[in-house]
C-alpha cells in the first residue's frame, strides 16, 4: 500500500510517496528521488470479507 504526501519533499517541494521495503518504511520524492527512512507506519485494518451475504432487494 502506497501513501502519498503532496508537496511533502523537504528538498524540492515535490510529491512524496511512503512505502515499505521488507521491514523498513521510507518516503521518496517522485520528482528529485530524495529518500529517507521513516518511523513505522500503522497499517490500516483490513475488513473481513463475508461470503454468502445477501443484499436487500426492495422489489421482492
């Protein structure tokens, strides 16, 4: 999962994306490629997919 920070680069003011490589989180600028490690980022919780749930149909 990639997270974007628009105009977040400290060097050029470009757009920064935050991603993970193995167990290291990093932020890298899309324009100038400035890269730095960041502290661990909390990953969003994934919602479980429930099979067999039916939608309510008001026409029935």
